[in-house]
């Protein structure tokens, strides 16, 4: 039995990035940055300026975030961010 178990491939340790992604609903690091900025009350234009991307890119990130988390509004997203510790009240 031990010999058979020894032949099985070992699990690779989960990377910090993967662990964070799993802890935050599958959001990427960039998507988590967008969530934090939304929770700070920033507009899409302000988020684009901070992240040095275009406004349509921010809109795409927001749509992806809402889809992944099964949410329909920025307000719900802010509540989620507070619950997950990404933002404060």
C-alpha cells in the first residue's frame, strides 16, 4: 500500500496568488484592485486614471467582476468587498 501511494504524484503547493484568487470569488489581482477602488467611491474614469487603462477596460473588468460574483450592482459589490475585508465601511 505504501509503495503504491509513493508512486502517486504529489500535490503542488498552492501559490499565494492562486490562494488569494480562490479566497476572493475567483477574482484576479487586477479585478480585486478595481473592487477596492469602487469601494473607495471612485468613478470608472477615476479608476481608469489610477490603473492607467482605458475607461472601456475598466467597464469590462467591472462586468467580469459582477458576473463572477453573481452580483448586479456596484452597491452589492461594495458590501461584498467589506465582508471580504477588501474595504472598510
